[in-house]
C-alpha cells in the first residue's frame, strides 16, 4: 500500500532487492521514456508551428490594415522659420508654397478691481452677490458668486474659481493693496478684443464687495492673433492656431515675423509599408529555413513548410516587374530598390499604387489559407500531445503499481535468503561442534 517502507541490502546476504527492482523498472520504463520523448518532440514542433503561424498572421494583418488611398494621399509641410510658426497638413491639402507674416499673437484679457485691501487677512464688512459676465464674441455667459461678511479676498477667489471655468481669479498686489484679478482661462474662448474707449471687454463684473471698489481696470487687453498670407488681407484667430486657412493646412504662430510654408507630397506611408513588407517577408523566409534546412531540422524536407516560402516568392511579381524589389535566389530574401522607388513616386505614383494593389490581391488570400492550414495543424498536434499525456499518466500509474508489487516480492525473497543463510550458518556451527566432540577421541 502507499507509504510502505522497504529496507533492502542490509541483511548481509549480498542480495540487494532494491537494486534488482530498480533494474527491472528501468527496463519496464522504456515505453514510458519513449512516450515522453515523443511528447517533447511534438511540443517542439507545435511551438515552431505556432511561431510560423503567428508570423503569417502578422504578415496578413499588414495587408488587412493597408489603406492605399491614405498612404498615397499624404502631405508634409516645411516651414522656413520654425521659430515664427509651425504647420500641420492633412491629405486634403494642396501642394503649394506661400509666405506668412505674423503681425500679432493672441493674448488673454486681464482685469483687476479698482479697489483693494491692505491686508490679506482683512474681511468684507457686508454680504452680497458678485456677478461676472464673460463675452465670447457670439454670446455672453453670466456667473453669480455669493460672498458674506467676514470672508477674505482669498475666500472670494476660491469661490469664483469653483463656480465656473471661463475666468480665472487670483490675488494681484500692486505694491500698496491686494486686488481681485480676473483673467481669461483660454485665449481661444473669446473673439472679443478689448476696446477701452468703446467700453468693450471680454470680462465685466458687478456687485463687487465695497472694499474692492466699484469696477475693473484693464492690465492687459484681449487680442486676437493676426497673420497675412502672401499679399492678402489680414486673417485673425482668437488663439494662436489658424485652422484650415487653406484646405487641410493649420498654422500655429509663435512670434511675430515672416516664414515660408511649403507643402509637398509625402510618400513616407508607402515606403513605411514596403519596409514592413520586406521585414515580414524575410522573417518568414528565415523561419522556414530554420525549420526545414539540415538533417536535424524539425520539419526537414516537409513540403507543407517549404511551400510557404516558395508560395510567397511566386507572388512578388507586381513589385519585381515594377523594378522596386530585389530578390536573392541564394537566400530567398528581398530588399527594396529605394532609388527606383523614389523615382517612380515622383514621376508615376499611380503605377506604384496599382502594383501595391495587385500585391495585396496576390498575398491576402494566400496568407489566409496558410494561416488556417497551420492553425489546423496546431490543433492536430495539441490533440496528439493530449493523447500521449493520457497514455503517459496511465503507464506511470501502472508502473508504480508494478514497482510496489516487485518491492514486496523481492523484499520477501531477500528475507528468505537471509533466513536460509542463517540456517546454513547454524548447521555449519553445529557440524563443527559435533566434529570437535567426536573427532578428538582415541581408541
């Protein structure tokens, strides 16, 4: 039974039952060892198939995610003086060059109460409601903030900031008094430009605590950014960003000055795709070679694996005919002829686009079939491994039972031999004693 203890080789008989059982079990375990070796080999093949299947899946995804219209519609912008402005473009932008003069940057309006307190610990003597009006240029937004006697200027600042997100309140010290300062939170929120003479402001208030005065003074006027493109009329923006000043072109100004913006075709998406294509292709070629070349290769001579490599090579014709792809017959790997590609993209991009469309049409169904095929083989290998594991477990249990029986039997045999040897020794001693008793007498 489980937990039995067998002590062998300690009887002095020269017969070690444990060693005998161990030798017998080694012979009986040969089928188990073969099953374990087979399982190890199958697992190695399954792992290799998984790596190949994964690489094929990644290659297929490259084509599935390919947007030919997008990568051939790319544009890029260069700015002669990036300290003055920056430019971003979309595929809808025209190829064009134009000058930009930045006359003015946008700035927020900052206003302060015309009265103040001499000490931040000073409190208001009465209660009331402060009303803030924010003019966006197309509408006005009003916010009300209550204050009470005994509150401080800092209490009012915190209440204003908690009540709305258009105006930022803070404390302004002018050297003699602490005043309430109100500034726009975002320069882009309002198109209003401060006009003191006409009384036009982005920020206005009413109901100030008497300690803070009766109104607001302007520290900084609100200004819209202003640029001129070429010799055209001034263009303004509430922020320093001018969106779609020309279709697909957005400018962000940084300082006053002039710069030239040049928009050209951008085929980096095309070259990027081809670089990924070559990397994926060559990666699969290397993987296939490692699995099939040499006598020790896991899949040496198996056409199922080598067929992936040759099948891909047969589908390179669109790019080879175009002259943008180099193929090595020795290694089976490919590379891009960058000079030829650059020349074609500048002279006939439509031809490159058609070739890539043909390439996608050739590779996509082939890779889909290969991916499904190897998934099926992976499942087959998993099933075989599961069946072998079941056989290993069954055989291991049977061998454990057989070992237990053998240890019992050989332990008994060892004990019997020990008893027989003890009996023989006793007989020998008896014969010696008897001989001494009779053999020493004289007639």
